[in-house]
């Protein structure tokens, strides 16, 4: 089983916190989608023996893309790949202001069966501070309309926002829960370089959120979602039973996937590929049959490091037996020795398996770096 990720690098406007690859200029959208179609055909040779079980239209903001262009992308996938039609998870990322009836009908018609909706907050001042396109009213109306067409949908939530205090986060989370989404992605606000938010906080350092503030907000979200039956199955992801994101879970399990479009990444064991992050150059290189990506073959240590990184992020955790079989007995013993020294409140070690607790997830990056081999 394998997945396809399509990066649609267009947005209506720039959110203050975002450093993803995108543009607000849609003038070249037709040329770029044509280039992506060519890439889909070219890369189909790599997946001749694979069945596609997940498709993910991400970005950027795919929901603003012309419907004809979306349909051309989808038709290209179906015409060049073997699709697991019965159990296919086909996700589209959408912003609330795009959740109008005509769009929803069209997305449903072409086979999309899961939405991931970028709500981020139900606090009006936060939405303005983030420079989001939608209002709270638009979010409520759009999500409500979506439930008439899609019974499987994710809502994105950001916490750790300095101007959104605990009571406002509680209100936002409760309002999101009222829609009964099957999945909720909850991300801690990160201050990325070359963003407007970075500039604002540099000028107003008193607004920089403290680690304690972020931990408290993490626990607020985790508690509220847990009380409503959501399983915390990955650091930033919660779902109702059987509604985990199949596409994202495949990343964490090391399954193969293709990334299509500028800045997109692919993985076919033991190689990683990443496309250039420049729309015009991507289009030109594809059309001129030039190399548009870079490639890296992961050595044994890099493969081990990725296994550890993903294992520590998920409720599934990792296996000492897997490490011994795929790497070495010595490495499995070293890993057990280091993990055994951690606070029992942060990690659970049961026979062959190890997994961090939700509290331990707060330290996952530090724990993983201590286990990495260089």
C-alpha cells in the first residue's frame, strides 16, 4: 500500500505564522497543475507494483483551486495508478470560507471522502492576529454545511497562542467538539523564521509564549478531547475510534509515498526525494525534462533515527525486536538501556514494546536526539 501527496502551493493571503512554500499569485496555476500532471505520469513508473490506498491534496490551500484543475489531477491519478477504490482515503485540505455547497458537491462527486479543515481558532482576535481569511461565523457556517456531505472530517486547532488565554482556548475547543469531527489535529504554535509572526514577537518579546503556558494549553486540549472519547494516537493528532488519518499514519510507519508538486517530498525505501521549492523553476524543469528534485539514500543510522523519531511520536511506539532484526542486537540493547533511565511517567516499557506517554511526548524531540546514531 502506498500514498500520493499533491502540494497545491496557492493561498488567498499569507497567514502570519506560516512558512510553508506557497504563493498568493494564482496566475500560473494552470501551468503549474499541467506540470504536476506530467510529474504524476513520470513517477507512475516507480509505483507500477504498488496499490494507492491514500491520496492527500494539501498545500497551500487546495480548496481555492479551480475545479477543472482538481478534476484533471484526479483523473491523471486514476488513469496512471492502481487505486484501492473500496478503502481509499482521499483527503482535501480546505479553509472554512471555501466550504460552499457547489464546492462540497463537486469534491464529493470526484471521490474525495475526507476533509481537513483549517479552523485554527474560534477566537475572533486570534483569527485577525493570524491574518486568517475566515471569520468565526464563516467557520461555523462552513463546517455545518460540510457535515451534510462528509461524515469523515478533521478540524485543525492551534494552541499556545499568547493572545488566546486558557478560557478562550477552552471555548474554542468546546466549539470545535460541538461539530463532532472524526479527527482533530492540535498543533502548538511555533515561531518560524521569515514569518510576520516572528517579526511581531521580535518587536514585542513580552508576547513570546513560555514553555509552561504551552504545556498548560497542551493539557487543556488533551483533557477536553479525552473526555469526549478522542484517542490521542500521535503527538498532534486525536481521533474517534477507527478514524485515524491513514495517510499521515503511513508516514510514521515508513510506508512508501509520492510527493507531487514544488517542495513535495517522496519516500521509496531506502531513498528520499524532494522537489525544488520554486514554482517557475519547477514548471520549467518539468517541461524541459530537466531534473526537478534531489535524492538521498538513507544509510543504516539515518533509517534507525527515522524509526526512533516516528516511534516516539505515536501511541503505537516502537519495538526492540524490530530494532534487533532490522539494525542490530547491540542497538536494541543500547536503546533499552537509555529508555530505562527515563522517568516512568514519561515512558511505558512492556516486554518488547516501548512508547512515550502523553506527558513524555512533551519531551519527544529531546529523547529522540539522545537515542539517535550519528
